[in-house]
């Protein structure tokens, strides 16, 4: 009986404690509507490889429910690194994406040409990691991204200038 209880206990634990690895394949589930109140969550749509919004009523549902597109994509999409790279600062070079839905939320993106964070309206779904809730988060994530590139460009230009100078001196001395 001890062996049976051990196996039964492990079975019960596996039902409630081990996450379902296929949550991303589940259809979205709005849950149970008790009072009409809901929040907008995102679910992963395998066919489109996108995270799309849906109403969640707060009770029931399944694990294919995420608060942010970044979490949804990183948990479900094989293409997550393309849209939400690690580290987050890699996305600062991405172009602004306004999205594909019909809402308008004020967000910030990093404009790498002008090297500063700017406002834009995001539609509420589909985008990339170059989207921030506020200016300070955008600035903290992206403000130093050009430092490393500037150093590399400076070194290359310095070496190129030195080579040109040496060639000119050699040509003048030989004449």
C-alpha cells in the first residue's frame, strides 16, 4: 500500500505542479464571466506566430494567457529573439512598429538615427522590443547603445588615417 500511495502522490503532484509544456498550443480561454469585469490579456496564436489580445474574466481559463507580448513571444515563439532579443537593449536598433490592432496607447521607442526616445501610438498588439511604457524606461534601456559602436568606428577611422599618413610620407620620401 505504501508503494501505491507514493505513486498516487506523485501523480497528484504532477497534475498540479508540473507546467503543461504545450500551453502555447491551447486556444485562448476567456474564463468564467461572474460579474462582467475583465482584463485584456494576450494569447499565443500558433498559426500566425503572434500574440493577440483577448478578454479574460478572471476565473478559469488556461495557461495560454500573458500580460505582455514580450513574455508571450519569449515563452511560445521560436522567433522570439528576432522581436524581443536578450539583452533588451539589442531591440533599441529596431524600427518603430505601430502594431496591427485598433487601439491607441501612448508608448516610447528609441530613434537610433536621432539617438533619443520618442513618443508614438501603439495599436495594442504586435510589435517588437523597441516599445516602452515610459520615457525613463526607454532612456535607461537604450541611452548607451551607441557608445560601443562609436568606439569601434573611432578606432577604425584612427587606424585608417594613420595608414594614409604613412603612405603619403613614404611617397614623399621616395620622390
